[in-house]
């Protein structure tokens, strides 16, 4: 039963993962130029392979806190795709 719970993103101890909200250089270029971005980043264990981690990452062109909600929504979308729920995460402003 525990392995089924684990596959569905349910954890007995309900471990929380802290999502980093920060700014820096984009991982990609825009017309050959590196631009400044706001991003959210967190690594979580893969529910399919205990020996691997999954990186959840989202970025938008830098715009102070205006990007926070959109970045958070993208992290939660990726989390859901990997079997996690919002309860598994701690966000910077929440």
C-alpha cells in the first residue's frame, strides 16, 4: 500500500520541498542574447525511480514579484505531472 501511496505523491511524513524563487540569467538565449529572468526551481525525488531526482523549473523575463503567481502555477503543473501536489511544497511568499 505504501508504494501505491508513494506513486501517487502521498508521503506518510508529507515531506515538504522548498521552492526557490530567485532571479538571474536565462538558461536559454533570446536572439543570441542572455536575458535576466525570474525563476522558480526545486528538485524532488522521482516517484518512478528512487535513485533519480526530477528538476521542476520555470522562468520568465525579469519583472520583480509580478511573475510570482505565473511561475508558481507552472511549478505546480510540472509537479502534478510528476505525481506531487501543492501540499508537498513550500513557496517563498506563502
